[in-house]
C-alpha cells in the first residue's frame, strides 16, 4: 500500500493539544495559549509534532476521557508511555492502529 515514491499514505490522524503559558507584560496578565497538533498513523510509523515512532516500537494505544471536554491519549512505546491531551475519543485511530501493529 505504498505510493510511487515509496511513502506510505496517511491511515488516520487525530488532534491533540498542548497548552503554553505566556505573560502579557503590558496588561500584567498570564495567558494560556492552546495549540492544536496531530498524531498521524502511517503503515510503518506513528508521528506526533515532537517525535516519530516506528510502528514496531509502539506496543499499545489507550485513552481515558476525564470528562466530555478532555482526556488523555497514551502511546505505549519501548521508551515509555507518551501522554497526549485530547478533546475527543481516539477510538477510530486505535482501531486503525490495530490493523498495522506488530506483535
């Protein structure tokens, strides 16, 4: 399932969020700035904004919604567990991952 250039197509993607705090020195206020990123699943790897994980290094994916507004998406890798902040269930992403995961 590769393209002519040998690059695998995107199988699925899911948004996750990071929050950074900045100081508005003009108004003396702290601002929370939320950035949206995507975790992307390919046939051979899983890619976040920060890092790329070969599919054989990803042992499992799981998630826990803490409310209807946010939750955590866990990437279980050979280097430890990576936690991503999410706003909606990644169940479809996990379902697609199950089709390419290596056991």
